[in-house]
C-alpha cells in the first residue's frame, strides 16, 4: 500500500506543479506573477515527478501499473480541479501535505 | 484551411456526439456499474451475504473439486453439463451447478445452482432468482429487449462515434491545457462547458482506452474479413488455431464411465503448482465424448484468456493446453480485452475504473445538456421551440434522470418482490424498464427546470429508499456491514447514500422560477442604477 | 415531333424538379452523403485494407490476423475523421472508391480469386 501511496502522491505533485507553471493558477495561489524562471522550474519538477511516478508504478506492477497510473492521473486531476476552482487558498497547505506524504512514504519504503 | 479544419472538426464533434449521446450514456452507465458486477449480484442475493472467504482458500480447492464430483455424480449423472465454480476473492461461495434437462427444441436448459459455504461446508438455501450485476453487464452491450446481433451492431457504431468524437474533441481543444483545472461554477452554459472539459480531460486515457478496447471485444463481429481472408473457415479457423483448448468434439449418446478426477487433478497440479483454479466444467459427463476443462485465475496479469487445460473425460488424458507463452501480437490483442473487462483489477484499481467510468457519464451528460441549452438560446427569438429541440430535451431528461431512478427501482424490486414469484428475475428487470418508461412519459409532457428538480428529489429519495428497504427486509444494514467488515455490501449502501446526497445538491442547485425572476430583476435593477449613476 | 417535345419538356421538368429539390436541401444532402462516405465508405475501405494486411504482414498466420484486426478500429476512425476534414465531397468519394477498388483488386490477385 505504501508503494501505491508514494506513486499517487508523486503524480499529484506533478500535476500540481503543472498547474503552478501556468500564469493564472500561480497568481491565484501566490497572488503575485510568476517569472519565466519559476515557471520553467515548476515544469521541470513536474516532469521529473510524473516520470518518477510512472516508472515506479510500471516497475512494480508492469502493465497493471500503467493502468493504475492512468487512474492516479484521474484522481489527482479531480482533487486539483476541486482545490483550484473552489479553495485556491488551500493549495499551499495541500502541497505541503503532499510533499510530506512523499517524504514520509519514501523514508518508510527505504527503511523497511 | 487550418481554421477550416478546426471548424469542420468542431462541427463533427457536435453532430457525431449528439447522434448517439443518449445511447452512449446508457452504455457507459451500465458499463460503469458492471465493474462491480459480482458485488451487485452479491447484494441482490441476501442468502449469500454471510459467506466469507476462508484463509486457506487455494489449499481447499482440491478437496472441494473432489466433493463436487461426488455431489454431481449423485444428483445429476445424466445432465449434459456440469460446472464447479470455486470461491474467489470477490465471490466467496462455492457452487456446484449442472444444466437442467433441455426443453424440446432448445439448446440450453439453464443452470441449477447448489451453493455451499466453504467455511462450514454446509449447503446454503437457494438464493432468490435474480440477474443481479449480470443484468447491467448484458445491458451494456446487448441492450436487453433487442435481438443480440442487432444490439451489438448498434453498440459498435455508437462506440465508433464515441471514439471519433473523442479524437476530434482532443483536436479542437488546442488550448486544453491552458486552464486545465478551472471549473467555473454557477456560470450557466460556461459551467457546463467546463464540466464537459474537466470530465473529459480527467480520464482521457481511460476514455480512449475503454472505447477502443470495447470495440476490440466485438471486433470479430464487426470485421470478420481479415480472418475470412486468411483462414478457410473464417473466424472459427482462427480461434481453433489460437486457442487449442477451444476444440469441441461432437456429443456421443454412448455412455462411458467418467475418469477418476484425482488423476486429472494430479496432472493439473504437476502442470501448474500452486494454481488458483477458478472453475472446472464437464461436458457430457458419463458419455464417451466427455471432456473436462480446468481453468485457472489470471491474477493481476494483463491477460484475458484464462490458462486452460482440456482433458478427455473417459481416460483422463490431456487433450490440449493453452499456450504458456503468448506471442507479442497475441499479448497485444489479449491485453486489450483484459483492459476493457477489468477482471484483473484489485479493489484499488476497480475503484479507479469506476471513478473514470463516472467521469465518462458526466462527460456525455454535460455534452447533451450543453447542446440543448445552446439550441434553446438560438431559438429564443422565434418563441416556439421546434420538434427537434423538444425531442432532445425530453430525451435528456428521460435518460439522464431516468436511468438512476430505474436502477433504484431494480434494487428495490429485488428486495420487495416475493421470493417464490414465477420468473422473478424477469420481474426485477421489468421494474427497471417500467420506471424508465414512466420517466420518459413524464418527460414528454414537460421538461422545464421544475421537472429536473422534481426528478432529482425523486432520485435522492429512491437512493435512500434502497438503503432503508435493504435494512428493513434483510438481517443486515449499513452499520452491521461496517461492523462485520462486509466491505462490498457496505460500499454499495454507502454509494447509494453518496448519490442521494449528490442528487440533493443537484436539486438545490437548479434555480426555481422565483429565483430566476428575482435574479433577472436584480440584474436589471443594477443595470438601471449603473445607468443612473452614469447620468 | 410534337410528342417528342412533350417528352423533352417532361424530362426537363423532372430534372429541374430534382435540381430544385437538391438546391433546397443541398446542405442536408451534403451532410448525409458525408456521413454515408464516412460510415459505409470507411467500413469497406477498412475491411479491404485489413484483409490485405492480414495476408501480407510478414508474421505467423494467426498473429497477422490478430494484429490487423487490432488495427481496424484505428484505421476506421482515421478514415472517418479524414472524411470530415476534407472540404470537397467529390474528392472524398473518388479517393475512397479508387483506393478501395485498387486494394480489392490487389487482394483478389494475391488470393487468386480472379
């Protein structure tokens, strides 16, 4: 279960970064304009994160993992859609939570 | 030319989508429910509610099969077919079934089930007759009342249109990723467009996959030509080539004793040590042409064809076995069917499939509604709505709100129709279609916002009624399911409550006529005050 | 002489009626024809094309059939979209009919049906 949690939260983080790389979404969350460099960094982080998520799920379950990955995409988009449309101010908290889940599950997996 | 291309794609997206959207909604709806086919069947059979999976499930299989042979030999020695269905994670009961004597001129007499609790090894009382989840599964591609072949052709063409609409939809939304997470609520048709976009993007890989693979499952009916060109006897020739266990010898009337099943099982377990068997089927038992087919579970592999061993039923020799290694093309083809049916899915993936299926339903529904709204807007000047608009609106209301209500009626009928009624399973289905018909007639009369609201309330009440009636008529309820860890049943009831909640939200969101009037007055007033301020 | 002119005027009136109907419903007829080209034309083209594919692919017989069968839907939907993307209806029909006929000819030569 920890594996799936890590894969899912990486996917969520990736799409969160994709969203923040967009002008409108960034402004809604941070109330300031993103500069070019920040957008690029978010995009880079997003791609790394989403590829990591895909690689991890495929490495663990092969074809079945790819299917799971599609499902993760759907759920993360749903969650982000709800946050960005209705509670943009909570995105920061959500991202913090998301990152800590990644770190915790990553630590858990590397220790056990 | 480029601008033209996008315009023609938009045009096609609208029309191709609209021609079949109600049928597609039905297909998606029934298909989404079919992901929980076994769970729905379980819910519909309260007699099986207390059967639980044993921890030594796989280890017990051998003795269960031997006991099954004894039972069937004693009760139905001259039946044309036997089946032993072993317990699985999703269906914990053991079933020894045999085919009832065939009525004159019919090719199949129907199964007589005999359910056994694997834990206590006691016979379970015969559960009520119901189609359960299989009803939705068949509805998904057989459309129930139609002739099977016609229905499948219709479903195929609807799916083809769906695929084309999906591809053109991706093409026309060049800026799909610009504001991908925006859903502007309470903005009229803008919200519907956002809803349409979000639900499509959300599960786009799933939508494409499920439509394509869905067509692949019926491909040999749709395009038998490649097989007909390459093989003398067409599709049958291909199947005999690819599936060696598919061969079927002619039944012979000559009787011959059945082989010792233990010898066959020894053979099975040397071939597949630690196999998780799913079913044993015996054709023509106690006849010279007897065969025994043994199937094992595919587990979570992306594979639809189950590993199969085919034995001669008289001398117990192995006739054929399914290929252990598939070629790349076979894997490619086979995995598509596996992807569509999702039988491989563990609970997590099954829920993800379900969620994506719902996203598909939302996508189709929002598309239908958006289009009706647009035409309405354009119509405003002429005052009277044409027949086409009325039809579209009536179909929208009847399909989108009627199907959930009909489903609730199906489940309520399952609990309320007396257990010994003749043709009970068909009566449940009749309840489904009668309710749907009633909603359709209702929609013929009036289709304003008030009707949508009334039906939303009715749906909410019906969803709650399913849970309540279940609690009143069976010995379990949502709380006891939670306490006893009967998760399939608990999730079923919980989903009903969630959907009831969603329908309440829907009913509250639809503005009443008074609210519309005050809103309009408000906006007019503000416009007036603005004008006054300016002057 | 007289009879012929009557006949002529009749045919003229029929053709003019037809062209009148066509002009009145030209949009609908064009749409109908486009759908017909997409559904039926696309179907025949795909059927012939994949049949040809199933005997020309350099694979085991069953593999070739399974692969071409798996690709049918992809080909069909591509043809479908192409029909709606091209502007000229006449070009669509000519292309579909010619390619289908050509492939069918090739197929029957290869299979020795002729």
